[in-house]
């Protein structure tokens, strides 16, 4: 188990590099709008990009060969990975086309004529028609149709203005891959992102990504094919089968530092693996009623060497970063931990452009 934990941490926290190379190495970076104290994508990339500052992904995205897309969740991936996701089946969960059958053509014509388009500009040009959403409420029809056309690969995200997506016509994609090759490469992508992970987790991810992009694919058969074809190694530890790319070695040296990880960082994303690896359940509690929170609104898992020993709640108060730590067991008492925690708080402060404020231990 210790060997698997070392491997999981070391392979994900690779030596720092530039932004494009980091996204390409990871294969996918999850995007989330909550900022506490920064958005998830920025918290993920700061560990893997030299000199990274909060907001750098949004700032540099227009000039990089990246794309916002839905894989198993929403995020950013290299643009050349789009051929794994498209063409997708027609999907319209809000039934916008049924309620406004000509809207898609009108949007595509407007964006084609005017170029990158903010949703508010489209509302002014095409009106504020409404659509009944999946929760029984109303949404602006143009906004929902933009999301549908993006999902289908007809529009892409050109940039964001203060976090709001600005759309343009999608680039032409190369000739689609055969379904079997697309399926295998999609599974390679999620395996590379989260390895080593329980085989059960890989099978669940396989079902999600194929259902999204290749609903006719047999996800279980595809996983078996990778195993039988020698592209996946596996080991049984504690009665659980773990899998990882056959091209990688598990024998690695552990990291000797502290990291404050995003709730969606690849190291902690699979909650099943998290609990198996570190013996406690991490929960993302931003949508949990305050009275029922155990860790905090946006608790950041606290990694020390190859073990997640607790969590941190970080907040910007004015121009100061305030930190509150919590631990699963006893707080590590050695001087190396104190030194490394101070260093990580300093790195977080620089990333946010803030000074270090109060640090409270629970």
C-alpha cells in the first residue's frame, strides 16, 4: 500500500513545467467556478506549473491549443484530444429545440457572422425567450442552446470574460477515429489521470466517458481488452485490485513536502481510492448545510509526503491569507513538517498575491 501511495503522489506531482505542458501531461484539468480561496483549476495547476498565479489558465487559454470540454466532468484538455470526444450523439436535455426549433441555426449564423460572442450579446440580438429547464423552472433559451451546441462540438469556448464563457464557431476536427480506438484512448486518458486506482473505479469512469461520447460502446469489454492486451498492470492489495499503465514503474521515491490540494486534484479525486489509501473519508462540503459540515466549506486535503494527514481551510481576508488546519490524528510533530507547512503556506500566498495572515491549528 505504501508503494502505491508513493507512486500515486509522485506520478501526479511531476516536476513543474509550463502551462500547456502541464495540461498535456495531466491530460485533463477539472474546472469549477467556486473560488475559496481560488478556483479548483488554479489550485490544481499551481503545483505543476512554474510560477503559476491564480487566474493564469483563464488569462492564457485563448493563446494555447486547449479546449473546454466535458469528459467525465467539465474541464480543460489539449485541443487535439477533441477527436476522442466527437462526434457526439445529439443531446438536448432541456428540450430547447423542441420549444424553439430554429434557434440553433440562428445562433450559429450570428456567431459565424460576428465572431466570439458573449451570451449577453446573443440575448440582445435574438431576444430573451425562455425555456423550461429540467427542474421545472425557466432558463434563457439562448444560454441553454449555446451549451447544447458546445456539447455537440459545433461551438467552442474562445475565452472567458470574468468567468463567463464566450463562444465562437468550433474548429474543424480531423477525420473521426474508429469507435474501438476512441474508446481505448478515452480509457487511457482517464487511467493516466488517476492511476493507480481501483479497477472498480476505472470501470465506473469507463461507463461515464463512453456514455457521454460513445453510447454504443461496451465499456466493460473495452476495459477487459486493455487488460488482456497488456496495456494495464494490476496488483491486489488488501483485497482490492489496483490498475495503472503498463508503461510505468511503481517503484518511486516519495515526495518530502507538504501540499494543499484542491478538492478535485487528481490525487484526491477518486473518493474510493482516497479512503483506501489514507483510512479516512474526505467529503466536499460546499453544498452541505453549514451545521452538518465536518471539515469546512472548501477544505483542502493536506498532503505530507505520501499521506493525507488532514485538511486546511484557507480564506482571503482583505489582502491576507488566513489558514486553519485540521488533522485526522495527531498533528505531525517533527521540525520537517512545520518547515514544509510554512513553505507551502508561503507558496499559496504568492499564488494568490496575498500576504500570510493568521494560521490556526485545530
